C-alpha cells in the first residue's frame, strides 16, 4: 500500500512539473493570440520543453523516486516520454509551418534571428537523440559512446530550447512569469549540475578497493570490493549498483551489476560478472588494490519486499543467477526456514556458475535446486532442454501460485518463462523480473 501511494505521489509530481508551467503561462496578461492553432502550438512547445526538463529528473537516479517503480521502469518511462516530448516539439514547429509560415522567418542561420535558429537546432538534436536511442543496437553504436552522445545531445537540445523560449519571449514577458520561468529553468540546470558534479563528488568520498578477483564457471569473474575509509554500503539482497572501475567518478563509463554477495556483509561487496564486451572482458585483468566507485543501491528485485511470502521460487539463466545467489546467501545468513526453489538453466554442466556454492547453500536452506541443461553430458540424470510450463509443473509444489517468483535471465528466456508461468496461473503481481539490459 505504501509503495502504491508513493507511486501515485511521484506520478502526481510528474504531472505537476509538466502542467504547472503551462498553467502559469495562461494566468494574467496574455500576448494577443493568433487563433486556436497558434495557441495550441505554443502549448505543445511549452509542454514538450517541461517534459524535456523532467527527463533529466527521471534519469537522475534519486533513490526515493526509484523505490516504488524500480529504476528499469523509470528508464522505460524516460524512453517513451522522450518520444512524446519530441513529438510535441515537432508538432509545435509543424503547426506554425502550416498555419503561419511567416512567423518562422528565414531558415538561413546567417539571416534568421539567433533564437529561431536555436529552436530549429534544438528540434534537430532532439530527433537525433530519439533516433540514436531507439535504434542504438541497429545502428551499432557501442553503449559507452552512445551514452556520451546521449548526454551531450540532451543537454545541448535543452539549452538551445531554453534560448529559443527566452529569445522569442512570448508568454513570459510579464515580470512575474519571467521570474517563474527563470526559476524553473534554474531548477533544471541545478539538477544537471547535481547529477554530473555533486553526485560523483560524493562518490569520490566513498571509494572502494579491489580486494579479490575470482574466476567462476561460465566465463565469469567475481569482483570483490572492500570499502576504503568508510563502512561500506547497505543494500537489499537482489539489488544492484553502478560500478566505475579505475576511472574517476566523473567519468561517464559506469556499468550496472547485481550484488552477488550476502546483504549481511556491507564491508565486502561482490559482483559476479560475465565476459561479454569491452568492459566485462577487462575484469579478469583487474588487480587487487585498484580503485572503484559505486553508485547504489538500486532496484526492487528483492525478497525483502515480500516479508509475508510463504516461500520463493527463483528462476535464472546463466549469469542471471548473480542476484539470486546474492538473495540465497543472505537468506542463509539470516537462517531462513521458508521453502525455496531454484530452477537454473544453463547450456553445459561445466559452465554452471556458482555450481559448488549452490550445493553448499542446500545444506543451510530448505532449498530445492533444479539444474536444466540445454546440452546435457552423456548419462545426465537431471532436467534438460528449456524451462517450460511442463517442467515447472513437475518440479514445483501444487500450491506454487502462492509463492513469489524471481526471474532473471536473457530476454528470450525471461519472456518464455513469463508465458509459461501465466499458463500455470501464477498471478502477474507475483512475478518479479530483473533484465540485464536497460535500453
Ligand atoms: C540492473 C542490471 C544488473 C546487471 N547485473 C549484472 C550482473 O550481476 N552480472 C553481469 O555479468 N551482468 C550484469 N548486468 C549486465 C551488464 O551491466 C552488462 O553486461 C555490461 O554493462 C556490458 O558491458 P560491456 O562493455 O562489457 O559490453 P558491451 O558489449 O559494451 O555491452 C553489451 C550490452 O550491455 C548493455 N550495457 C553495456 N554497458 C551498459 C551500461 N553502462 N549500462 C547499462 N547497460 C549496459 C547494453 O545493452 C549493451 O548493448 C546487469 C545489467 C543491469 C541493467
């Protein structure tokens, strides 16, 4: 209930941040209107601008705002609202282009007033921003390069749009409105400053040192970090943090990883990382004593959110086991007695990350562990193939619908298992997901 109320209040704050500037601009003295389409186009422009401002808030990773939804949901929200904001700004331009083309003036930047060129440039950058984000993978833009481009384009588009509004000056001529609009603008600029300068600065005061790098099965490495001069980080099992390794916290290269260590130990934080691309392939070369910074904890994928559940069912594929092993280790440290199931899909037996550790955890928990292999070795007695409804029906108890389900794995597996769980009539609200891909 608290989470629902919190979610409702954040959605209300969002609507207020977008609608209040519009309402303020319509109060009191108004410029002579040029008909419905003109006013409608202006409203779209201001709404698009306010939405652009809120976009910075959505990705600022304020823990209180992330808590009710989960940061991945906020990122999806950010993505779709960006398309909406861009469409509003584009419509703002299009309506004037059709209804009152003279108001747009010359296109040539050498002849046009600077603020009209700023408006056009802002729209162009916004379109570029949306296209490079929606089709990043298809355009083969590496994630880190895309992220730098994304931040650069977003800040530039926003500042150009502000310049356009200030330069045109319609609707904000009255001193009170100008003050309000300037205050609003300052708020967004301070927010950008907070995210890019203040937050990394506070991370710099809480560094970590690499204490150990352990090889795991399945091309994975466990990176163990010890806090350097502070007490470490308190987190809920299953949550994740953004890791910056060897670089300054102001550096944009940071990667999200789930805690695979027990939440009972905040003085030794571990992440189990599968070799996948440039950054993750470099983990094996990390040396003890090297510096790291963490931004976290984040995420709602945690057993701690369901204290009244009669039991838990975990389903993972490959390195998706990392947050689940973090939860199991924590539950073992807390002497948990509730029944637990872990259905763990992998390709080969020798690639099963945490294989030995899971056997050891069975001694400390009421845990039923089901390995499912797509390429089982000769003589394999266990389950093989994919995780299907039939398999789940066979290995889970009759009252499986009562439990909370935690699912983490590659997207195709996650989608397929969700369908299977729905076939088994597991209520949607009991299925919790962690996707290792945000965009
Ligand atoms: C909430 C969450 C928890 C995760 N937990 C784990 C974990 O415990 N263990 C593990 O091995 N992996 C985990 N990942 C995935 C991990 O973050 C990516 O595999 C890693 O960032 C890839 O970086 P790369 O440069 O090696 O690979 P690349 O080849 O550059 O990236 C491969 C793909 O990973 C994604 N990615 C890359 N960089 C980032 C980034 N900075 N932020 C978000 N996504 C990115 C992109 O979709 C990209 O296309 C998690 C991801 C998320 C979102």
